[in-house]
């Protein structure tokens, strides 16, 4: 993986429906050379369909896909030069791990030499720490190992873009955390372009250079993880990122607010303690690294983070005041909002 | 003693095992009887009460493969000593071997027609099933129903049209004719069975191959076929058993060059009376190819080998 084949991928007004079911509508997105773009959205948001449109497994109803400035609408999946990790069914059960990894290299398009196959398979196996399993059948692996191998099947190639469809979703938390770091490292080593799809906000926040948020087939916001977190353009986007989740409350709930908007979004860091109006502590959740407070404020539940030292007991009263909350109109769109 | 909800107790296992084995033994009695008869001498085979213990003889097999003529005791005495065991057995009955019988030729016909039509049915069936499973085919459901409907009446019901058609086309009593006929009967079973198997293979496997630079045909060949091996093997066995055992059309359409073993075996009549050991010997040999074929493919018949590499 000495030299790198990287490319810019551009989606222009891409749309796809299955019968009446809209999967992707009017999607515009530019994936820069060497960037790690994460598409974030719940199940059914159109993530898989977007990847399949780029790889050529589905034909778009409207719009184009451009890879490296080249319109690939009439190209076959093979001609598009993409590698894809599928959400499911990634390994061929009738082949060994080694043959699974070598499978893409043996394709008539790549026609890699034997020694080169050997070298690449060994290299990728080492990178993914599966060298000791190379001669196993694919069926004899644990879930985590299978997933490494299916990521490896993409990594042995040097495509214009890697497409990954929730590759970590079936793994347990620890393995997920390990592989997240691993993938990020591999990406920075290769400098390749990567489009990664997930419903997990932690994966989006930790790995992405850019995050795209999908809602019902629409790309509703695209930007750096910080931008998406700090400057979401709707209630929907604001709710996608942040743990504990952002509190969405009526704007006129707080006396101090100039109520020019429908709702406000209050992240834990938007809550100041010790001034403002009283709230009751309903529950205290110790998570080890953080302590969550579940507050009752005028009949509304608010989840907040306790300040250091956790000075609050269940049943006690604490004064809170919003600071620089996000303001939304009645449709849930972001509006400029200020606080007195 | 502990009880488990999912594991059957050893007593239940023992009882069901005994039942299955008993049933298997009962169904095997006729088979065993035929094999035993094939090693009897003609008098032993028709003795009453039937003999369970007897001195085995190869006379049935010798009679199956030869034609014999009766000679006078003087001629018999003037002959040179018998060259092999077959000659010896025959001379004990005051006969000499006149030549080979037609059995091996008929047996070979069965092999050619049985395996030929099985190969053709499975080959065409796999391609059709793949197409029905993966591509958008106009009226696919109607076509599949039509294919199935070819089996909704007994094939022999169309015997007369086929007989006339084959005579006109010159397909009567030819290997090709019988292969085509059995393929036509088997193809609907093959398409339906194989479609079920191929439907179960996730498309993602082929799609991954397509993205990796393989053509549709290569993806089919390298990914779908190995995973459909189980289905192909069991379909092949069903097709072979039908073609191998088919009797009615074989009687109707073949008489010489392409005659298969089923219509031939009952025509083995000994000199004076039915030669039961020879008939039984023919039946026994006739059983072997299907048995060997099934044993060879039995690994594939145990399903579940290829299903399981799926992330859950
Ligand atoms: N082959 C298909 N046929 C019919 N509907 C589909 C098909 N693929 C996806 N859809 C529908 O399109 C929408 C988006 O699906 P998908 O892209 O798989 O979402 P995600 O990957 O984000 O969960 C869903 O409503 C889904 O039901
Ligand atoms: Mg999906």
C-alpha cells in the first residue's frame, strides 16, 4: 500500500425509490480526496441504498454519481473501482480465510500475481491481527474475526473509495472500540477515501472527518463532527449526536428566555447551576466517568451532567439556567436564538 | 437426574431409535430377499418352504450374463475340461455357454440414459433456477407455475402422443430420445428444488464478487455454485432415481439399441421355467449405481454445512 489511489466522489441529485418506498431523495454530497465521511442515520434512513448506488449495485432513478470527475452511471460495479464491506453476509463459507482475503485480488480485473497476493494477504492479516487464522474456514471464526476478515477483503484492494456498511454493528462494545481505533489508524496510514455508514453516533464522532446526517432518505446536514454537534440545523440532527441526549423543551419554559422560537435544545453543557429557577433531582446515575442527573423542571424531564464532586442528592432542589441553548421553530428547524 | 427442555431424554432417544431401526429392517426385507435369491441355485430359489440358509452359488449371475444351449451327455463328455467357473456351473446343468447375453448392453444403456438425463436436468435446472431467483423476469410466477404444471398429470398419460411424435422424429429407441424425455419429466422438479436452494444464498455474496471485479457468470460459477452444491446433489439424486427406475416409457419407446435395464430384466427367462436367480442377480446389480451415487453425495445431503458463515 505504498502509493495510494484516492479519488473524490460526488453525488448529484441522487434519488432512488423501491415502488412507493422512497429510499434516497435528491442527495447531493461531495466526498473529498482522502476524507473519512460517516453517514449517520437510523435504520431505514437510506444508508445502505446510498452505498449501493455508489457501488453500482442499484441504478439511480435520477441524478448521477461522479468518481474522480468521471460520470459512472453506465459503468458496472467492477469498472467503478470501489471496495465495499457489507452489513451482512460478508465471507464466503466455502473458502478459507486466506482465500476469502485473496478473492478480490484474483479477480479478472486485478489479476494479481501469486507472490503479490501472498504479500498483500499477509500484510492485511497482520494489520487486522488475524494472521493465525488464515488457514481456518470462514465458518470457524468468531464474530469479531469474521468482521476483521471482511474489512480485510476490502483493504487488500486499492480502490478509489472504500464503502463500509455498518461494519461494526454486530460486534460487542469492546471489539467495536478496538476496531474503531484500528480503522481510524488504517485510514490515516492509507490516506484513502472512505465512506462509512452507521447508526452509532460514537463511531461518527470518533472516526469521521465529515459527518452526513440522513433522515428518511434525505441528507439533512453535512459538516465536520464539531459543526454537526455545535451547530445542528434541526431538532432531528441535534438529537443524533450527544450523550446524554439533548433536551428538547418548550421555549417559554424558562422565564429568562426571549420566546421567539417553538422549542429550545438544551445540551448538558448548556445548563448552568446555581442561578435561575429551581428543579428537583429525581435520579442520580453514576456512570463512572460521568454522573447524570435526571431533573424535573416544571413537569418536564431534563437530563443533565452533574458538576464535579456531585453535590446533589436525590430529592434536593437545584437552580438551573439555560446558557446559549439551540433554538428551533415549530417545524423543528434551527432559528437564530438568543437568551436574555 | 436432570431434565432439560431442549434435549430429549435418553429413554425417548432409545425408543425412537429402536422404532426407526425396526422400520428400516422391515422395509429392507424384500431387498435382502432379492439379494439372497441372486445367490441361490434355481431349485433352491423355488423350493418350498423357502430356504433361508443355503449354499451360495453364482449360477444366477452366470445365467444373467450368458446364453446357453442344452447338449447331449455324449457331446458334453467329449468336450475339453471347462476353462472357468462359469463354464463349470453351466455344464453341471447339461448345457454349454452359447454366447454373452444382452444384459451388459442394456445396463450400459441405463447408465447412459440415466446419468445423461440427470446431468441435463440439473444443468438446465440450475441455470433456470438462478435466473428465476435473481433476475426480474416478466410473468415469472406464471412461468414457474407452468413449469410445475407439467407434472400435474402422470407423464404416461401423454404416452401415445409422445410415441407418435417420437416415431415421426426418429427418436424412438434412441439414447437421445430417452435422455430428452426423462429430462423433460425431471426438469420441473429440478427447477423448483434448485430455486429454493438458490433463494437461500444471500445476494450479497455475488454482489461482493461483482464489486471485486468478477463478471456475473464468474460470480455464479465461483460463489453461487459451490454454495448450491447441497441442493444440486440432492436434486441430482432425485432425478437419477426417477430416470433409472422408469419402466413404462422404456417399455413403450425402447426395444433394442436404447432399451434400458428395467424392461429387460423381467424378460430373462431361463431354459424351462423362470430363472429367478438370474432375474434377482439383474435386480441386484441394477441397484448398485444409484446406491453408489447416493453414498458418494451423502455428505452434501446433510444440509447445514454451507449455511452458518452468516453474521447474526
Ligand atoms: N430492495 C429493496 N426493496 C424494497 N425496499 C427497499 C429495498 N432496499 C431498501 N428498501 C427500503 O428503502 C429504505 C432505505 O433502506 P436502507 O437503505 O436499507 O436503509 P438503512 O441502510 O439506512 O437501514 C427502507 O425503507 C427500506 O425498506
Ligand atoms: Mg442498512
